[in-house]
C-alpha cells in the first residue's frame, strides 16, 4: 500500500499530508473517538483543511471531508467555479478510511471524475481512488444542466 504514485509533486504531497494530520488533531470526536483530518488542494494550488465535528445528536455530526470542502468554498473568491484536484483523508486507524456515502456525493460536486482521493494513516499506509471509482455514475451538476 505504500509508495502510491500520486499525480502531485513531492512538496505538495508532503504539505497535504501535514495539513491533513494537523486537521486530525483538531477533530471534535468525544463520542466515537474516531478522529478524521483532511486536506484538499484546489486547482489553483491552495490547500484547505477539514476535520470531523461530532454532536450529541449524532445525526448532526459533520465529516472532515465536507468540512474541508466547505472551507474551500468559504475561501474561494474567483469568478470561476471552485474545483479541487486531490483530497487526503488522514486517520490514526490501522484500517484505512474511505469517505462515507454523503461525502462521496459532495466530493463529486467539486472534484473532477479523475481527481485523486487518498486515504493515509499514521503508519504511512495509503490507498488511492479516483472520484469516479468511489462514486460511479454520480449525480452531479451536469445531471441538472442536461435535464432538458
């Protein structure tokens, strides 16, 4: 699982992992103790972070991936739509953690089908998918635009 070939230069890769790890340490997970940190790179090479934030009303918990994307939206000032090129999901679990179904749908809104989704853990084990692999035939904005 190690040494996955990323379409990211080494310095950006190291920065993404560092940011995802830092976000992991900010996670609010007092109920599950399942912390997740993420970092995503926009197509203009900005890095944004996210962490999971749990709630006593469990259904109101927000995942790290969606918080990360929301941070990108908040910080985006360009006239063009926000797009991301890669997201890194960091946990300190031995089993690597892919995004949940809700996060896969939100990722498909902001990432191209070929964008990388990479899970990594504290042992530097990694698994990589494309957006198309984690959610084939996703319902995207194109489904709305081409509905007529």
